[in-house]
């Protein structure tokens, strides 16, 4: 039995450091005079932005059928780039000119891996920097408490308070959790390839990417808390809406990974009927191969119809919930109204791009727009939840700007 070849993995890690080094250098040069909290927030915001881009490129990889452009992992036929696998790719493309392995698809797949590795590298740096700031802040607190005369105030604290005024901070375990999360995400990326686009794996891979985006956005907001006041009912409603959107996005991923978008080519009817024949048993058997049903036979078309219609019904529920939530935010007044408008704008974007996928035959631009809208909606949910949490806290912190 041959051992695992670590050479492609080491080369991929080197590529990640090189690609991640560019944004990292830009961040370092721009934040040299910033406070530690400001630097961490800037690094987190930059990582959020690149994670959003990575989600879109991942969707592009899936939608162009490039997920198996390099049918092994982590390299491409055992090499770090498709350049080293020209002969293998040429042979596969010659045998199947429109098959899963072509020169173009191989480059798309490897570029996705490079970008994913670069984001992982930035999250590793974020975790290291978070722990460094945590240690330095602990020393500053200890030193300030030891050097300050009893009854005196710390820097910037109210007279006689005996407190040191510090920046808003976040436990480094959040960044550590992000690092663990991205490692698990990488593992599912590998399984996506090695298990040949197994629908449950591909959908989980997508949901982990969106979860990482939300986790990073929460951290970015914690370094510059801007409280958003709301009633307890609205806070609970926002949380429930976020969970509802997560379920709907998972359904959307299930539609995409099973290629069920074109099961219904018109709206509001489907196949000329309001409710055509469906097969939920096969459609929602989670652990099965791509194109296969619950019992290993070919997936019937009625199963694709069931998947598509479930997503449609879910979209209707989400739209109604979004309108109700936006109305509740609008009644709060002030900053809440801006978030209401943002939710409505992204909701309208999702409806338009979703309908475009159906009536225009799943064009690439509309499909990418729909994925981007889903990511944007979850990003907004995460930011609003973070601000609602800040508004509920009893401890008042000055925001780092």
C-alpha cells in the first residue's frame, strides 16, 4: 500500500501563504498606526470580504461543472497546478470533450482551492493576532492595576472609578473557532471531490462556507459595537428569521446540487400545473449518490420536482417573514429603518434572481446572483444579531472607529 503524497499539499500551503500574503501586506501597511483593536477589526473585515468572494467563486466552480476538473485532492493528478498534469488532462478531455475534466475546468477548480487556502491562511493569522492581543491586553490590565494608586482613575476612566478604559475586545476563542471551522470546511471540500459531488457533502460544504461568513461578520462587529435597541420580541424574531433563512438556503443548495432548478421551467405554475407529480421519498433521501434514488436506482424526475417545489414554498414563507421583520424594524425607527431597507433590497434581489433562474433557463449570471444574494442576506442577519446583542448588554463600550 502506497503512502499519502504530501508534496501537493505542501505546495498548496505555500501557494496559500503567497496568495494570502498580498492582502496581509496591504492590511499591515494601512493599519500600522491603528490600535490593536482597529487592526484586528480591519483584518476580520478583509477576511469577511474575501470569504464572500470565495463563496461566489465556489458557486461559479459548481455551476460550470468544474468541481471534478481535478479529480483528486489536494493537487491535480498529483501536482500543484494543472500545468504539471497537462498530459492527464489532455487524455481525459480527448476521451470526453465535454466531460468533467478539461483544461479550463481544471484551472477553475484549482483556482478555487488556491483562494480557499488563502482565506484559511488569513484566518490562521487572525487567530494568532487575536491571542497576541489577548495576552497584551491582560498584561496591560495587570500593569495598570499594579501601577495605579488606590482611588485613582485609569486612562480615560471616570475620576475615582479606578478603571482602565480599554478597547472593545473579543475572546480569542472566537477566532480559534473560525480556524477550526475553516479546517472542517477544507475537509468537506476534499470530500466533495473524492466522493464525486455527493449531494449531501456538496450542500454541507456550501452551508459551512456561509456559516464561516456569518461567524467572521459577528467577530468584525464585536470589535466596533454599534448597539441596536429593540424589544425582546424583535430580537427573538430576528433569530428565528435567521434560522429560517438558513433552512431555505440549505434547500436552495439541495436544489442546485441535485440539478433540480429546471424541473420547473415556468412560474407560478410548474410543468403546466399548480402541483405536478412529486416524489419526496427519493428527493429527500439525504445520503445517496448524485443522480441516484433512495434504493440506488436512477433518481426519478418527480423527485427533482419535489425538491424544486419545496424550495418554492420555502421562498414564499421567507418572503412573508422578511416583510414582517422589516415592518417591525421600521417601527423601531432610527438606525433600525436602514436595516429594514437593506433586508427589503436583498429580498427583492433574491426574488428577481430566483425567478430569472426559472424563466431564463438557469443562466450563469442569475445563478451566481442568487448565491450572492443568499450570502448577503445571511451576512445582514449576522450583523443585525450582533448589534441587537450589543444593544442588550448592560456594559457600555466606546466604539473603535
